[in-house]
């Protein structure tokens, strides 16, 4: 059995081990040193957020039994994709694929904020009234399916190796839980770490009710994309403790907390002219990293 076949065989066990390990670590950290006081019962939010995660997991397994790793194995077997066409070395192929897939996730995140119909789906993620480890996996099932299809297309075009896909999936899930955590690094450490990857304080800005802050800091893993494309905001105007999490328009618990409301939220209200370049504030927040 080759290494790729071995990774494919145990892909689910690898991903679940990392998921539950990182989740437990972040949950413990949030209890021991919370960054903000929660406004909603943790039990209620977790039951509904994790209920949505369970529903999405079941749906993906039913629709795409082999998931992204199965697509990568098929692509690898048939020699499809740019990385196979140009015969890139295995190590270089893994690095290129992981970075390229991270960039696609950034672009996808920008897209779901820019297109009103897609924003209707994505606002389920933003409607959470608090911000913690469970927020990182709170997405509408339709968005999850679309995201998986985009991932499949990326793997096919790139010819991403199986190992690269498994690494990417593990890192993406781990970083989503980390940077959505209700935690904070020491300010000096946060300044250093966010030069490379997205920290909780960096991504929390993205969950502000203020629209220009919502339309910033789209990265989930590498922070370079926001800096490179001008979507970076260092700190929220109101500070991390004083800022309001969520959406101005959808603060009723029916839509923000309860699972049936989350599933219905994309179909509530009229499609608006919401666009990513909409800015309510002309003055940007301080560039200092230690507010």
C-alpha cells in the first residue's frame, strides 16, 4: 500500500482525531481564559450550533461519500491537473496545493460577501450573537454543499495530491476553531503570529456588526491574503470587549440561535443590494495592534 493509499484509508480517522482534539483544547481555553463575556447560554448555543454541524456532516457523507480525498485520489490516479501535468516534485506539489487551496478559500469567502444571493446563505454564519469555537463550523447546509463543489473543482484543476488535501482539511478545520475561539493571545504574541496566520483577534473583527469591519479579514488560515488585497483591518473600532457581534438586521433569537431559524434564515426577507464595497465609515480604525 502506497503512502497516498494509506492516507486515503485512514483519512476520516485522521480528521476526526484532530477535530475532537482541537475542539476540546479550544473549549478548555475558552472556559479558563475567555476573551469576552458570552451573552447567550453556552448550552443553548452549542446545542444548536453543533446540531447544525451534525446535520451538515451527515448531509455531506450522504451526497459525497468519498469527500475531497476521494476526488484527489481519482485525480492522482488519472494524472489530471496542473501539478501532474508539469511533473512537480511531491513536496513542492503538496506546498503549492495547500497554499493555492487556502487562497481559493479566501476568494470564496470574499465572493459570499459580495454576491447578495450567496450572502443570504453566509449570513447564517454571521448571525451568531456570540463568538466561540462553535461559530467556526456554523454554516448553512447549502453553503456547505457549494463550498464542497468549489473544493472539488480546485482539486481537479490543481491536481492536488491526496496528502495535500488531508493536510489542508486538517489545517482548515483546526484554524477555523482556533481563530473563532473566544480567546486571545498576549498582545505581543498576537502581533507576531498574525503576520503569518489568522489569530482570534484578527478574525473577530470580521464578525462585527459594523459593515466595513464585516467586509474585512476574510482569511481563515494564512493572513497574507487580506494584507495583499487590502481587506485587512487591524482592530475593531469598539475594541474586542466592547464590539457587538452578529448582524444588525438579524438579532432575534429565532434566527440567530435556534436551528430551525438558521435553516430558514437565507429565505427570510428581500434580496438587498448588499455589496462588499459598501462602506459606512470613511475613517479606518487605528492601525495599532494593541488596542
